[in-house]
C-alpha cells in the first residue's frame, strides 16, 4: 500500500485546528486554577488540593470508561463533540459561580467529560493514519501534540492579561467560547472513522501488559512532577521570587514556545530510532531541571531553566503518545487513554503535593518534582525494550 503523508491527509487540517483550540482552552484555564481557588474563592491549601484531586480522579474514571467504549463502537467523533460542549458549559459556569462546592460539582460532572477529548483526538488521528497506510505516526502525532504546545505559547500570557483586565470571569468565559468553537469544527469537518480494526498479534499480551504498566507508572511520576511544578509556578514566582502574574504567564509561555521545534524534531527522530530511547533521554533531563529550579533566585533564572523543562515535555509527553499506541496498536482508544490517564493521575498527585509545598514554601514543590522524576526514570529503566522498529516511510 502506498504511504500517504500523514500531514497531507484531509482530516488532519481540522484535527490540527481542534488540537489547537482544545489546547488554548486548557492553557487559559488550568495554569491559574490554583490561583483562582486561593485568591478568588479563598480556599485553604487543603481545600485547593482536594479540589484538584477530585477533578483529576473523576476525569480518570470517565476517560477510562469512554476509552473502552470508543474502541468497541464507532462513536469517537460524537464523543469529541460532547466533550468539547461539556468543556464549554463547564468553563462558562466557572465564569459566573463563586461557590466552592458548586464549582467542585461542575468540575466532577462536566470537566471530567471534557477531559475525554484529548485521548479521543489522538486515537482518531491514529485510526486515520492506519487507514491511509502511513508509517509516519510519530511525526504526525507529534505535530498534533505540538499544536497544544503552540497554544501554551500564548495561552498563559493571555490568561494573565485577561485576569488583569476582566478577572477570572473573562478568563473562564474566553475558555468556554474556545471549547464551543472546537465542538463546531469537529461537528462540521470530521466524519466518524469507525471502530478500531483488530491487528495481528505476535505475542500472548503478557509483555505489552507489563510494559504498559511500567510505562504508566513512569509517566505518572514524570508528569506528576511537571504538574506540581506548573501549578506551583504562579505562586512560586509571585510569593517567593516577588515577581508578577504576568511574569508567571511569560515563563509558562516561553516553555511552550521552546517545545514546538523540539517536539517536531523528536517526532521526526522517532521514525528512525526506538521511541524508548527518546523517552529515556527526557527522563534523564527531568531530575536536572528540578535540581536547577531548586537553586533559582530570580525570574530570569526560572525562564532560562525552561530550556530543560521543554526538553522533558517534548521527549516524554510528545513522543510518549505514540509510544503507548505502539504498545497496544489494535486498541488506540485504550492505549491513548492509558497515556492521558497518567496525566490525570499526575493531576491527582499535584493537588495534595501543592498543599504540602504551601506548608514548607513553594520552592519545595521543585524538591518534590526532583524526587518524583528520579523515581520515574527508574521505572523507565525497568521497562523492557520496545521491539517495534520504526522505519522511515
């Protein structure tokens, strides 16, 4: 079968658009969630941690159930539409409600459904790639993931501006509109690709199950370190380094800007070498980043350290999607959901760990990240080699 360029495939233009829109919505809403809870609702460190934990736990449960459903039935496009609408309604309510318990209910009931969008988006892309006969999965998936990095270039700085101009009402109102735009693009430009087709397996499944378990543990720890570092960043810069909210937004945006060329480069490299090597390289850099962050005393030093952080995110979280999909190629929804669930577990960890760092000072968030990333690297080293060979198309 002739190999078709993944990026030239017709559905990839709207997929890139949906990825960008969903990324912008998340980049607006997530980084300042802890600041919103503390400053706007007056939540205690314990209440803030509990809110983030409950939201992540409900998202994990919902996305896992949806992932299993999507591999069995041709419903992936409809799930993407429903998830986008749920995000729009959820963030719209965040714009007007200022009651902690009501917002917790909104987070559990609506934002957990919205969290199913990302795994379904990448699972949809994997099915499109398989139907076109492309062998450029790592590059194409990295391109989609890069759109989310692009959204983080402008998202956090724009979020800081919106907070300064219109408060959190304007911030979450903008996130709601963007999510609904994503729902419209999905509804009018994408068609249902059908359920995943079974592929021939040469193993009894024991190896892949072990590999995905170790990989999931490693990614949960590495992304947990990233999550606690990101949610602590605005508080660390404003409370410890005496910077501004805009400084925090610019630092987060800088990291995302650095990710863009790195993610595309690692995606292209993934067609030539084993993906596990790229992921391991990111795992090695991760402890170095948190070690550097522990020594920072000015905002410019934090900004300079984002070169390391961008390398970690690009190598682990960009290539990681394809890595998980290669472990279970006949179940793209399940594999991608396993990957995104590691992000949700990391979110569950970030809430309580942020509360802990508030007790010892927000610099301690990066000491926590150092320990978690070192443990994640150990799990990566324990993961057996992926024998799948990636050839150039």
